[in-house]
């Protein structure tokens, strides 16, 4: 797996996680803040330089870990994020039950 760091940028209504490493384009996962208790993951973008290195999955994992820490739920509209959460039973506790 590649060496990278994940940071978060957040406003009152939106946020994103950014995976970065020197000399590589950024990968990102974006979300909307629906309420104090719910985020909607709407996009995961991983440039070709990062493909197959676990970066997208690491972005989803960070979103899940932060959701747990903040005691919020996730609606994964992004097909990639939804597939990763469905394949990982340990992450499903943060899913919004109304899906």
C-alpha cells in the first residue's frame, strides 16, 4: 500500500477527506452534512496514480471512524463507498437504518 496522509476539510454544510502524498494528485471523498447526526457520502474520486493501492478504501474507513467518534450516521450515495461499507460488516454500525 502507498504511503499517504488523510486530512479533513469541513464547513457547516459540506466536507471532504483528502488523501495526499508528495508527487501524486489528491484523492478525495466528499460528503454533505444533512443534520447534526447524519452525513451523506456523495463522491469518492481516486486518480489513476492511486488505483489498486487501497486509497479509496482508506478514505471510506476514515469517514466511518469519524462518524463513530462523532456519533453520527452515514448514507452512502456514492456507489464506491456503499460497496465498501457493504463488504465490511464491521463498518455497518454507522449506516442510517432508514436506507
